[in-house]
C-alpha cells in the first residue's frame, strides 16, 4: 500500500483503461519555507506558488535519480523580470525578481501579460545519459502559468495534457494544489512517444472528468490526494496508484559548492569579485543566505 501524506506530497497515478497517467500534488510547509526567503507582495507570492506547484508536478515526470526539472520565465517590459524554479529528487526551490514600482501601478489582480509583458517560458529536463538535456520554449500566453505549461505540452511535445492549479491562503498560510493528466496511448511513456491524437475519445472522457476538479479539493489539507482521484475518475475507470513522493524546500547552495564555482573563474575575474578585505560575498537569490568566501580560499 502506498503511504501518502496529506500535504507536501506528490502522488503518481494511472488510468490504464484510458491510457492516461498523471500526478496530483499538494504543497504547504515546504512552500511556506520557499516564500519566507523574501518579502513578496501577495500577487508575486501567488504567482510563485503556482510556479512551484507546476514545477513539482513536472519534476515528478522524471524517473531517473538526480534528474532535474527547471521552469524559467524571462520577460520584457513586465512587472516580473525573472521567475525561476527547479525540482530535483523531491527538493524544490523558487525565486522571483520583480519591479515594485511597476507592480504598484497595476490593478489588484493583474493579468499574466501585465505581470510578464512579452516573455517566454522555458522548461528544461536534465536527465542522465543517454537522455541528456531537453528544453522546450513557448510564449507566455494565456490566463495563467498553468495554461502556458499546458500549451508547452501541446506545442512542443504534442501530448494531450490537462493541468489545474489552485492556491489558497488561510491565516497567513499558503497551500497550493495541482492536477496533471496526460494521454499516453498504446503504452507509450512520457517523452518516448510515437504519435498522438488530440481528439481521441479516451482522452476526451478523462479531460472532462479531470476538468471538474474543484480548487477547494486541491487545496484542502484534510483531503487525501487519492480521494481526489477516486472522486474524479473511479466511477467509470480504474485508477491505479503508482508511487508517492515527499517534497521539501531544497536550496542546494553551500560554501563548498560556491567555492567550486568560483574556482572555475579565471584569476582576473576572481580579482574583480574580491572586496577591500580580500573576500568574495555571495548572496543566494533562492534562499537569501549570504556567504563570505575568505581570501585564503581564493588562491587555489
């Protein structure tokens, strides 16, 4: 029996009779830890919560250990200049760089276009060889990031995909929940696809059922993830639970890693980084930790 926590968990499932697979996720304390690194306004907090939830679902599509999924939005003339999230073996992190003055001029609920301006979404799968790295880039279009990611699978992967994400804030605590379902006909898995039909009757049925999920179901910390799947699909289809995984905030910055990175720079570049006391100061954008690399360690 698969043991799944009510929160900070990802549940993988299959609907064999309809040749579909998917992920359902709910994030709470791990998401709070990510958001706490910066004093984000509510609008930015919500968009980052959505992005981290999407990153968790996409990252869970990776099967090999040490694989990484990176979701990054880069923009022009928007409130947000950079959004970056990644997932590796259940560890999540995310960061947003934005212009507070531009945000203040926006309505209470700005559109995706207002937040990102002219931009694109890059989704990068880094996997061990022979798969290696694969990246898809799509315009940041639609009503939400979830819709933009849905477009990624349709345009770049030609995979029929349904994505739903919901955010709820109660008593200062944020919960994000998401559902991702994909049609993989004839036993094909993930990225190893031969063909697809967007209007396949099997997929139309699952898409209708999945679209009926309620935001309150995705974000209810007392509702088991598997219960959501039973409610959506089990009346007409068998739902098979495949695996569960816990999620944590997982910034990978540490002094050894930073020294490693600095050591790769030419001596001239390192000299430009050094302050008056002979040290290099590094700030991690993801977790706001500050590292001081002393002069003695820069001579290597």
